[in-house]
């Protein structure tokens, strides 16, 4: 692991009415590290993700990207600063083509969105790059279909393709394999493993499937009722009695 | 849309040619119709030399620009604004007031029109920055009230605007029918296809070429990276933000661009008509016409503006005549002549609109090109 954290949250909390969806979470993540965030439904995993990528503003606490305080930045500013996010509920541009979905992400990274009088079709750099990410995710054959015409598994892949196309420093995956068939999931997991090969990248992954967790995690963070209850080496964390209680079944009454 | 555009570039890599070929008859019809309209407008002074046809052709040119610029907002970006006639009016009134006070010169058009465009840009920037963050419905309300204020101002500041009567003025001599572009030995205007080459022709081509340039610029904008971001914002604002696009910035930018282009259309209208008043540039009737034209042509299709404007304008000008002929021809039948009585033309226009929306749910061009679903 590298020494200084690439992203960290400090006493991060958000309250909805009287309910603390995320409560006082302090933790730091390092380049080259893949952290899986686990916890039962309603534990605050996705809410914590939304705080980090900017879709929600915290009630209290701060978020740092490297040394920079990004707590008050908008989602687009954070995206440009290097935080990339794939969504759990598929969140695409439904009527645009698969290719166009990815091309838009490439174009955002290249900061070409303001160009008014260039022809998009003539910007071959953007085009080639977008095709490259589509090939990586096995979507090249359906590049021209509207995103909404894809089956669910392919839409999940498209989410990942768009995240790759953003070329961020921080990769945030929210249940990337949810609802995917058994043969489809390995493609995504392979991709994540390949992202990990570059030691400058920090990967955060919300995931339920234990086999995925075991295969990929360098570290596990457990959230429960909005609080961070365990953090550490996968084997150790999975062994903790508390974690077994809340995560592996006996805590069914805790589900919000 | 991007599907179709990317198709050629990706054809070699794609296995899905069928999705494109399924719409080719539609494309043929659309491109053919637009080419015909373009040709007819380009040759209008020679094809249809009478005064009324000239008025129709010039109105079509100006409205294509106005409607296409509105489509940048409602069709491409998903912004609902009712202030488009306000910007149109700013361009027209700026030109009109300058021509009235400075006299009929090009410098008046340039200065007055320029000030009108600048005023439109500034106003659009203010409205955009203040209210494009709020929900679409509130934004629509803000634009509606701004447009109402502008109408009140136009009628109240009658020293400048002529109030409800509007302003009548002269335009540069180059554009007057008495001016001869080319004169023959006897000092008369040279005729081409029997049409004298006088200032009226120059004026028409001033309108036509300006409109063409503005329309082509808009075609370019929607095919640019900026255009693709606009579509992304229309489709999924939150995701556009999440991949790094500042949505408010893009919305404000296109709102200003559309306002500036509408103001340019206002300049053309003012110069052509030699008259500017609330009824011809500011009224909500015009706003409704713009909306209908966009819907008829198809939202989010630049070419739809061309088709929508032509159909609607021809109906507005000629449906009555057509019905009078029909009523005469069917004079011996019961009921039919009453139905075709010319004063009932709005009934038929409305009926036609309902049928169009029923058979072309995404507008004529939108449906023929197979773009999008029902709105």
C-alpha cells in the first residue's frame, strides 16, 4: 500500500430528518488498494457512496481527495477531479446509443463538451477511445443500439464501460454484478481485477456476493446502521463475531 | 439520432445495419422534402413573384430560424421556456427603434440589432443563472413572467416602442423596390425570368441568406460535442453531472445561444416588414405558433423545424383560400359547403393537428427518422 491516502472521509454524517443514514464515518483509502464495503440493506453503503461522489451533501464531516477538501464540490467537479462512479440502479442515457453513452464519458474526461463548432463525428480520438472501452467490456457488437434496448446484464456492463471511460483515480462500483447472470459476472470481475493492476488506482466496491468479496478484496469495511463497525484484513473481518452476527444472517431483524 | 450519425463511422465494426436500413424510406422523404423546400426558398422571388408569396417565403425563412432555435431548448436540452418571443422581440425592437431614430441605414440595423442581440444575451444569462437550477416547471413560469413583463413594457413605453401601434420605419435604400440592382440601357431594372432585379429581391436574399447561415450554424451546434452534452442532459441530468458535465453551465449556455439566435431572427423580421409591433413579434400567439411548429416537425430534429414551419405557415396563409374553392366546388351538395366555409379554417387546422399528432407521435421528422419514442 502506498503511504498517503487518496481519498478519506472524516466524521462524515448525513441525517434525513432524525435518522442518521451515515453516522460519523472516518476512514481512509490508499492507491493500489481494493476495499469492499459490506453491510446489510439499509446500512448506509450507497448513501456513503453518494456523499463521496457528491450526489448528497453531508450534514457534518469532511471529505478529502488527497490533500484537497472536496466536501463542497458538485458531482461534476468531483468527477473532473478524478472520482468516478458506477451506479447500482442502472443510470444511463436511455435513448442514446451504447456508443454515445461511452463517448460522452470519454468526452467529459477530455473536457471537450463545450466545443460548439467541431463535428462530433470527426473527433476520431474520442471515437477510438470509446470503441476501445466498448471492446474491453464486450459491448462493441451492440454499440449502435439505444442503451435502453440492452438486456439488464449488458446495461450493467455499460455502466462499467462508462466508469472506465472516465479514467478516474478513484473507482467506485456499487454492486456491479447485481442482477447479472452467472456467466456475465466474471467479465466484470475480470475487468475490476485488471483495473487493480495499476497501482495508482483506488477501488471502492459495494458488494454482497461473498465469493466476489473473497476473490477481490484487499480490505473490508463493514457498515451497520450507518456506522463503521469493522475495518481490516478480509479474513479477520469476516471472522469477527459481530460481523457474522449482523452480516451473515442472524441479524435479519436489523434490515431497514 | 447519434445512432444514425455514428452509423457510417462504425459500419465496419457494427453488426446491426438493419436498424438503420429500416428507416431509409423515411429518411428519403425527409431529406427530399427539405431539399425541395430549400430549393423553393432559394428561388422564391422567381418562382412565386407575387407580393403575398414573397411575404410567405420570407416569413418561413425567419420562422425556421426562430423555431429551430427554440428546438435547441425544448427538443435537444429539455428546457421549457415561454420567453422565446421576448428574445425575438428584443432583436426586432432594437432594429426598429434604431431605424426610426437614426434613419434608414445599415449602421442603424447593425447598431440597433446588435444592441437587441446583446440585450437578449444578457437577459438570457440572468434568467439562466438565476433559475436554471430549479425544476423545469418553475423555470417555465419564470420565463412566462419575464415575457409578460416585456409585453407590458413594450406597450407602456410608447415613446420608444410606439405602444400597441408599434413602429413603422424605412429601411436602407438598397432594399427598396425602387432601387435597381442592375439597370439596362433605358435605366430600367434588368429582368431575370420576367422578374425585375430590384431592391425587393436584395431584401429577400438578405433574409434568406442570413436565415440559411443561422440555420446551418445550429445544425453544426447539434452535431458538435456541445450538442451531444445537451442530449445527455435531456436524457439523464444526474448522470451527465456525474460524468463531469456542469449541467447549469451547459443549460445557461444553450439558453443564451438560443436567445441570441432568436434575436437575430427578430432583426430579419423587422427589416423585412418595415414595421414592428407587439402583434408581430411579441404576442403569445407567436409563442404558441412556435410550439406547434416544433411539435409538428418533431422535437429534437433540426429538420423538423423546416417541415413544421412550412406546413403550419402554408396552412395559415392558404387553407382559407383552399376551403373557399372547396366550398364553391361543392356548392350543390348539402352540408359540405357549410363545413368548408372559409371562416371555419381554424377548425380544420385543429383537426389536422390532432391527426398529425396521432399518426406522427414524435412529429413528422421524428417519426419518419425513427427517433425516440412518444413524448
